[in-house]
């Protein structure tokens, strides 16, 4: 299995290289929370004649300063550091010989340097010429002559180091050190833990307080939340890096780059009466245009107005009104000709199939005719945008039909069109057959390159659902699902989401504007680092094992032929440290003997739901459908599943809605049960049934749940498969993230049943001097009971027996710190006594 992972990892390098990195917790954090990364972690490395340290650096906040890295020579007391500061619009890089002088002062214009998110830094130790060369991007600086040894054994530490506690707000990746004969490369692709691996997966370095950037390319981060008591609009200005959330009277501005928020009242209110707050930004003039297409009541006021984003003054632009509802239309802006296009939309029981265009100079709307090529069916809930080529736009997906009449019924559409704005020719690129649950795209198309586009998609027919990012191929419509999901409440017509990209910041942004009454609204902004990755890519970094040379040999054979790869892959599985049964479809987690345990998340399989660790669900097509389970549906599913003999509707209602009477929860219960049945219909081998006054979850062998397997394993404690039990528990705590009181008893019951079994196995491993097994069992016990002393004693003794004294001391210190925080007293045992 690890050989498979290794080969897959090689194929993913182009994508992962843009997502990896280590983000440093900096000077705004308490000192003990700041990040320190030691390159070699007490390993002896030496160079002769010359060697070079290179890496990519990102400074993500202004007015930042601190130590980027220090280099110590193991054989003398001389220490050099690269210190970062800012001054009068310039970035200052100082190479210092600590306690003596600055050898290089590199001053570079800030705007010039940070045109790109990542900058290249290279420091050469020229041991023959006795000097340093510092290269930053395309500029090279040289030091005067210094006294350097002929042989250098560097200890390299990034971030906090000894008394240098100031750390700039920075990220680093692709760290390399070496010369022509001796090279080391650290891509920093880890997603968890404190151990840093080289490009082959071998553990070399260690980091404290890490933030792994690859996680930020998978998990959307909520960076802003706001609310408005009246109708509002929202948008993102790539030029200023600002989110605008405005209503008739005021505007809230959130700066994505520095996370600063300001709310300002308009001197003159918005002249357009806001209904849906439709808008777009003209970056050339730095103006936001708001427009409305339809009013239910007679209205004679302005319909288009512009907001000068420099002075926040409104200007009336037009009184022209289409007088037709076009809800959830698609749009794009032709900046060169100052023309704003819309297509589609729904209103008055009909779908629109027309292009309309607003001309900024004339202030008029007009229907655009004379299109040639393929016809685009009338639709709404589509998305549109301009592509990487100038004068080209695209339309994707939606719902509608050929006639445009709502009474005929709607059809979900998964087609993609290219539109030439000069020739007015429409070309249908593809129309794919959709075999999964139906979805529609949210607003905004993003083109990361010339071959793909990103779109946000979600099932609009669910009140509470989740938005998922898709990457489609422009050529044929093949797609990948990227990142985790973002929740959305989609009941009202004014609810919408929009996708933006900022290549300069290296981020994707989602603006989710929700309303429960089409008047009041909330805005939530989510951020994801470019390039977004799949779940498989998140967990793709290989782990080094003792058969590393065999892995390299296998890699070469794999290139030569698939047959050789399969043969070697099978033979490799036979050499796994822990035996695995033939029936098992799960990978064995690596031994935790050197604190290198990487969280080995669930093996993706069809018809499976995992309740240990993060809740995950995979449908019959192995698609991740976890987002379909809202918090309420997770509660309902777990509650019914845990009652193997069924649960009465009255008790179910009492547990789910404890503050409401039976007559008031009847409707809520019916809606919840119906939604749960609908979600479970995505799986084969599981069904929610109601018989004899009780709800049951019935499943066949086609369905898998780790909780049910755990129950089965514990049913026969005299002949238990502890390896499978460890695999299940190592995903994380049971019902992790479901912190509702109704599950407290169930969690306690599961954990109290598991602990005695694991502790008994741990004792047997100790008596048999199975040190690696003791460490793995202890680690598993800590997932259930973080302060278990028997597990600590066993792990510490086993680590010392394996000559892992350094890691053992760190483990003990971490345990003592956790004990102090949770128990508010010092741990009563000393390390020497435990040994």
C-alpha cells in the first residue's frame, strides 16, 4: 500500500508543490507558541568548499520583522542569521554575524519584491573564497571577506531560536541545502505532526508549533462574518484586496491581506432601492456598480448607481429598467468595452435564454441578438465568467429546459459553452452525463490555467446543504472535487454564493450571503490557498520506512512496467510491520516509535460512514458526501444507529429536541427523518426503516461503518483483532466534533469498553518486550485518555529501549504540560523514576 502511495505522490508533485509549505507563528503569538524549525534535528551533516541554502519565502503581513533563520557551525561558536525588517517602503534583509556586525544589508523595494506570493532566497557559503553571497529573487549581494572553516557542519534553525524570539509573519517551502556532491531537499509537504521529512519521506528535522500550508489548500477558513438588517450586496475588489458588504446606508470593508475591518456610513445613501443588491466592479475606474432589474411595486427611481471606492460617494448612472425578474442569472463584465452582460434567469414562471447587456457609457440595457453557432437553452442557477483569453466568455450548467416554460418541468444541465464576444459565436464544448446527486453552480468561474476552470456547486433543493469546489477540464468536462465543503442555507431567493480568485495573494475566496426572509442577511467569507487539492492529495506524502531502498527500486520498476509494479507492491505488503488480514481494505498506520505517526485517515471505499475521528461518508460511487449530513442529520443518524434494537419516535424526539413538546416537534421530526432517508439513498446496503413504533438502521454487508465493526470486534474479547481495533481508533476520538450532551453517555460507553482491552494488550506487549507495539498501543490509548499514566510509562520505557531518548523527553514534557493545563497541578512523577 505504501508503495502505491509513493507512486501516486510522484504524480502529484506539480500540484502539491504549489500547495505545500510551513507557516510560522510569529511575534503576535506568545513566545512559547512561536514556530521553530530545525533542519537536521541533531543529525551530523557537513560540507566542503562551498554549500548553498535555498528556499522560497512568503511574507504575509506588513510591518513584520524577525529572524528568518540562523546557521550555527557545530565545531565553533560562530553564528550567522538572516534578519528581516521593513523601512520606508523597503524590505531589509540583514545577514549578520551574531554579536559582531552585519555582513550584508539587502534593501529591496517592497512593491517590486512582493509582486509574487513566493520569493526565492539563496545564501551561498563560499568556504574557498571566504565570503557569502545572498540572492533574493534576481538581485545578488556579496559580503566582505570573512573567516570560514574549510569544512562546515551547519545547524540550521528557521524562526525562533534561543534568544532570537522575534519571528516575522512568514511561510517557507522547498528548503534545500547542499553542494554538487551532497544535497538535501525538504519540500515541507507534511499535513500534520512535528516531524519534517526529506523529499524521499525520510525523517530529518523537527518543527515546534507548525501550521502546515497544505491543510490550508484543503480546508476552507472562515475569515470574516458580518450582518445587515436590510437588503444588501457583496463583492470582492482584487485591486484593493477588499471585501465590500453594503446596504442602503453603510458599508463594511474587510481587507483580506491584513484582516482589518472598518464600517462606514454613507454621507449620501445608495440612490438605488436595493432588492437583491446585484453588483459588479470596474477595476479600471475603481467603482462598484449596483443594479436592480425588477420591482414588484411601481418604481420610478434610479436602477443603476456607481460607488466610487476611493471616496465612497454614490452617483446615479441609469433609470433604465428591464422590468422582468431574472433571478439567479449569470453575468460577466467586458472591461475593455465597458459593457456588462447577463444571461438567463428565472421569473414569472419562465426561464430566460437571452443575453442582455448594460453599457456603462450610455447607461442603457439592450437585448443582444445575432448570435451564431450553438444555442444555449433557457436556464437559471447558471454561472458565467471570462476566460484566460481576452474577448472570450463562458457559461456553465444550471437548470431549465428547451422551451423556457416552467410548466414543462426543469432539467439539470451540465454543459459548457464558449462565447466569442467579437464574432458573437457560441461553441458548445461539452455536455457531460451526471451520475451523482443533482447540483447547480454558484456564481463565478475561475480559470487557474488555460486547461481548467473552478466552479462552486451545491444541491439547491436542500435548505441546509454544502458548497463544494469542482475543477473541470475545459476540453472534455472531466472533473475533480477539491477541498472540504462550506455550509449554505439556500431557502431564499436572495441567498447566493460567489467564487473569486486572487492570484497575487494565492487564494480562492467564497462569499456566502444568506437570508432567511429576503431582507436581513449575513455574509460569511471563506479563504482557501491556491492550489486547492483533493482529499487524496492531502494525505499523499510518503512515509519513510526501513525498506526505503526497496521503495526507490520499486519506483524505477514502476516506471518500466505496471506488471513489475504490482508484483513488488504485493511483496512489499508482506513486509509490513504489523500483519494485516487478507479481508482488510484499510492501510496499517505507521509505527509511532519516533513520534513520526502521521494521521492515516480512512481508506476511501464505497458505501462507508466513519464515526471515529472526523465524520466522513462515501456513497456508492466512493464520492465524499459528508457535506450532505448537516449537524442535525449527523445527530439523528448516530442516535438511531447506536440504538441497535430501535428507538421510539417519542424518545427520538426527546433526545433531539429536549426543549419542545411532542406536538411541536412532530413536523421537525418528519422533516429530519425524510432528509436522512434521502441522504442514505446515496448508499447501497443501508436503509432507515420504521416498524412497530421504532426507527431502525438496517444494513447489509455492502455497507461499512467503523463503529459497527468496533462493536463486532469487542463482542469477542478473548479473540480480538487488536490491529484492526488500533486502525479504527487511530482515526480519532469517537464522534469527534459532535459535542452535544445527548452523546456523552454513548461516548463514555464506547471509550470505557475500549480502554480495558487496549490496556490489557499494552501490558502484554510490555511483558513481551514488543517495544514498537507498546508505543503504537500507547498512542492509541492517548486518543481515548490523554492523561493515562500506564500508557505514558509504557511508551517512555519503550522509547528508551529503542534509543529514542530525545523524543522520549519531549513526549514527557508535552504530557506534563497537558497534565498541568487539565489538572491545574504538576505531574507527580519524574522522568528518571519512570525509566
